[in-house]
C-alpha cells in the first residue's frame, strides 16, 4: 500500500463487546483550506478468534458478542454513501497448542455491497489459536487497495494482550510516524489492561457491555465525522485580537501537512470556525515572524474546540532619516531575535513588517553595514528606525586598472567596507556618513610601495569626488 493511499489510515483497537445502537451521523469529507473534499471511508474489522474468545463475558461468550456486535455495525453502515467495509481475523486457522504467530488472514476484502458476505463469514468463524495482535496490525496495512482520497479505518477487536511477544505500542508508533495510520483507539475488556495499551492510542477501559456500547458509539462517531474548532491568536493582554496570519496543521506523528489556512475573523469579529479531522493530534505552526509552534494539540471530538496560541505582534519600519529621491529603496535589513544567530526575516527599507512582541537585532546592509541591537517591538504599536542618509563617493582611478578597498575610520579600529571593481576606471559607491580612506595600487604594479592611500569624508545627500589621476 502506498503512503499516499494510507493518507488517513486509522487504527481503532477494540477490546470489549456489546450492543451497538443506530448511529445517525453522516460521514463528511475532510475540510482542506476552504473547500470540502469528499472522501471514501473504508472500515476494516479485525476480529480476535483466539481460543480465549470462548470465555464467558456478560450475557454470552466473547466470540458470540463480538459476532453480534460487528453484524450490528455492518447493518448500520450498509448502504451509507462513500463507506466500504472488509473483514480480517486472527487465531482461527490453527489450533493452540502449538502456537502459530502467523495465524491471520483477510477473509472479506473491500467491495461495494458486501454486507451479506461479511455477516456470513463472521458467523462461520470459530476460535482456535493464539493472539498475534501486533502481527495482524502490520498485515492489515496491505488490505487497503490504493486510493487517492480515502480514509482508512481499522477496528481491532480482542480480549487480551499479544500472546506472541509482539509490541503493539511499538508497532503503533512506528506505523503512525510512517503515516500508515492515525491515532489509535483502544477499548479494553475488564480491568488492568491499560498499561499495555494506553501507549498505543486513546484507551477506553470498560467493564460491561453497556460501557463498551457507549465507547464504541463514540469511536464510530469520531471515525465518520469531522469536528469544529477555532484558533484564537492571543495578544499581550491575552485577548484574541491577532489575525491575518497563515497557519499550517501537521499530523503530530507522521509530520504530514494536513491543512493550511489564513487566520480570519468572521462577521462577528471572532476567529472563524475550522472543520478538522478529530482523529489526528496536530502540530500547529502560526507563521508570524518568527513563527509560533504548538505541539500535540488534541481536539474534542463532537465538541467545539478552542485552541489558544500566544502570538502578540507589533510593527517595525526601517527608513532613511532624510529621504532623497536619488536613493533607491533596495537596501535589505537582516532581522534576528536579540542574542540569537539565525535570521527571522530579510526586510526591505521603507516597508512595514509585523513581528512578535520582543527585542530584535538589525543588520542593515548599507555600506558599511549598520548594526542596531535590542530594538523593541510593542503590542499593536509601530517601531520606526531611522538611519542616516547615505552620501555618494565618485572615484576616478586613472587610466590603469587598479586593485583596492575602502575602509571606514569612524571608530578606534579601521574596518574594511568593500573592495573596488577591478574592471572599472570610474566607480560610484553609496556610503553612510563618516570618515573613510581608499587604499589601492595599479593591478600591474610589482612593488608594495606603489600602494596609494587617500582619506575622504562622506556627508548625507552629498557627492564626494576622489581622484587618482596623475
């Protein structure tokens, strides 16, 4: 089965049996951005037919209750648009002892209108062997034919732990990370199984058929329906006032991208309602500058879930102190969080940009580079940074090609600014105001002493000419 075909493969592990009431829920497609995309829902029942299923539980043997339960589910789901079913069993082809840990088989494959075939096969199953649960879990992945737009659900029904030393939790984690299936459901018969199965998924521990029926109804409702939620982007005052920011939702286990939205306020000024698959735990990235990430967000199936995310923002603009129409706005500014090495943005001059509230270090790519530290961004305010207007150096190098560099001398240490263009006999360079020197020599010179140095001063909005003409 391809990874794409496993897009929404869901493990539902059920360890108890009981009556199943009619579910009045219509399956819906997963909402991708703002468009509803119809998906086929395919449900694979995996039934434990090991020898222990002959044991009595509540009103009948475990196997009889399981057969009745699945038959009720099959009848309920029969004829639902976009729903297909299949049946796998394990522990039913070999007697125990000896133990056979490969005793698992697909009995009825996915097909339209196969309700009667599944019910007939269910009735004919006879418990005989042991319980290779982890092995059956891995095998059921191949039971789903390739499909570009399907939600694949596995309902595994058993009465105990893996008897073949299989690690169900490890198998679940590995397959979730691979994107083979989504968050598992576990319903355990009786008491004391939680330590074996809580790590495999959402665990329900039930002690009778009524508790099981309620748990299973809840699981099937989640499997066939999306749920609503809203993301509240909180400002510094913990008010949901922030908006107009992209958000991406990833599966927490597989890291696969599931949804992308632009955060929006509705007509009432509230965060707009999203429709999401409740069987996934999400890592949500709010693409502020820098981005904010919250991990392992769990929805409340069937109930509206509010997801608060702290993302207070303010604005910053960097511009010339005195704008000269001769100057271009192509200067870029590297923005970093104060004290951190990685850039969070490259911001052009004279453009306002939104940032998370906090302090930032700026590296303005003028000549020479201008560094400004600990610039503070406040909630819903605009921080304006004005930098001195550059002046212009016109450099006449003479008739020969030269090698050279420009240095600034405004500090105790002379610092390199830039190298000259070797092929140009005349060169124009924009520089911040300050004291400079140019160091050069003829490209064909054979002596270091042929180096020539000239000092000069740059003033805002003025042109300074330095000539090496003889």
